[in-house]
């Protein structure tokens, strides 16, 4: 079965920073991906500063998440 779409989209108040973004990835995206896409997958994001923060550069390899270059 092929699934399409973005998955769950959490609503956050205020301006998001790297810590908030990492929390969404850890608490929403990872559980969803492990449940709905158990095979190998690649995550796509843009070059927003919160996406390229040092803590996120460590988060992705630590959690074995491939990034689209």
C-alpha cells in the first residue's frame, strides 16, 4: 500500500526555533514514520536556520534518518 501526504501536522504558537523543531521531529515525526513507513525513507527539509542548526545535524544521524541533499 502506498501512502501519500505529509502526515500529522502539529500546531505550535509563536516562532519556532531549533529546540521546538527537534521536539516535533522526536515526538511526532519519528513515531509516525516508524509506524506508517517502516522501510527505509528519506526526510526532506529546506535550509531554514532551525533546520540546519548544529543540534539537528546531530539529531538526524543519531536517529538514523537520511536527509535529501
